[in-house]
C-alpha cells in the first residue's frame, strides 16, 4: 500500500508542476508586450529629456 501512496503523490507533483509551468508561460506571453512598451516609453522620455539638456547649453 505504501508504494501506491508514494506513486499518487508523485503523480500530483508532476501535474502541479505542469500547471505551474503553463501559468508561467501564459503570464509571460501576456506581460511581455506591456514590459516592452514600458521600456520604449522610458527610452523616449529619456531621449526627450536629454535633448532638452543639450539645447540649454547652446
């Protein structure tokens, strides 16, 4: 009987790991575009601010 109990726990662990992996991959797919857009917005704001600083010295 103990062998069967250990086997069922292992099966649940494998299923749980598969579910967690699926959630992580799904979240990555949904979050990636938002992060990329945030990086682009930040780069644009930094370029704008740098441009204003170089115009002050002229």
